[in-house]
C-alpha cells in the first residue's frame, strides 16, 4: 500500500497557468504530481481526468526529484443559444 490513502488529494491541479484567449480552441489544465505518488497512482489520477473530464494528455515532464508535471487539454465546446429571439 502507498503512503497516501487518497491519491487524488495529494496532487495539485492548476486550471489556468497561462492566460487564455477568447479564440483559443483548447482549454488547458496543469497537474503537478509530487514524487511521493507512485506511477500507478498517477496513472489512475490521469485516467480519471480523461474518462470523466474528457481531458487528453498533451505533455508530461519529470523532474530530477521524481515529481511530475502533466499538461492536459480538451477542446472547448462553444454552443450558441437557439431559444433567444
């Protein structure tokens, strides 16, 4: 068993690291995963984000200490109202 009973509580999600423009086709999310989280736990966190939030992996970075930073993206759905007259 790992040190963390709830792996989702141990990672940090930063929804907006950079400024989004109105014309952006993608929404970005940056997830910082500390080195204490195992690879299997990190995979389950990212799988949950992908399945339920419709995020896809754009980039991942591993630091010397073992921490990871992952960039997730998803297409922005812009819907216009049709019931306004």
